[in-house]
C-alpha cells in the first residue's frame, strides 16, 4: 500500500511540472483533474475500508475530477481564451523554479519532527512541492483562470498534508479541504465575472488601470 501511495504521489509531482510547462489552459485543467483523481484515491490506499471512506473518495472524485474541471472548462469556452500569453514568469523559468521548489521540499521534509510511521514517506515533500508550485502559478500567470489552477494546486498540496492527520481528525480534515476548495472556486468565479465584464478580458494585469473615483 505504501508503495502504491508513493507512486500516486510521484504522479502528482509530475503533473505539477506539466501544469507549469504548458500555455494551453484546457490541457492544464485536464492535468489538474487527473491530479485531483489521483489524490482522491490516496485515502482508499492508506486507510482501511469503510463506507465513510467510500463516501469521501466518491465525493472527492466528483468534485476534484469532474465538477470543478467542467466549471473551469466552461469558463474557458465562455471567455474564448485558449492559452496563457506573456506570463509574468516564462514557462521554462517556471519549470526551473518548480524543480528547485521540489528539491527544497525534500530537504525541508527531512528536518521535520514527523511521527515514526510517517518518516520516509513522500507525503510531506509532495505536499510542500505541490503547494509551492501552485503558489508559483498563482503569482506568475496573468489570466484569472490560470490563477484558479494555481489555487487548485495549492489546495491539493494542503490536502496531501492533511492526510497525515486524517486518523486524528478525519471529518475535520476532509470537510475543511473540500470547503476551502469550494469557497476558493466561488470567490475566483466572482473575480472572473467582474474582470470579464469590466475589461472584456481575463488578464488580471489590467486591474492596475483601476482608479478611485
């Protein structure tokens, strides 16, 4: 089981680099959807069977792998945008920074006072690396939809770390992860709507043209 969990976490890390290195928004959304499905399977891998666990896994599969990606794809179609053009930080530098963040995450994880059963696992480095890659996308991209994708990666990183606490606070961790995700998507949806309505564009850099009346 531990080996399978590590393989899923390695796939999660690889998907981070796919999102960092592509300008195609639709492809990024699909990569995040695959990452969401991958992470939704993790609780089933590391915890014993229960109907509560089945409900959580199914709920996460639907939310992370289906509902939210479809919402973002619909926003992409309505906004009639396909690519991230002229990001603040280019795609090659983003990949380099992502590699640096991932390496630092592994170094950082070695110094944490983890429980004995958690030492040597990929949960902490994968969590930190995914969170940092999401934060990088959030600050490096111009399009609001790209920034939503960055937020989703950050939430996935938080979720991975929360799995280490699931035995102590199962319902709290699981509900908190989904609640943060839904609130973030709701807020970013409002932002997209206002930017598109006011500027006929989803380029957040144009917010600098706002002035107080």
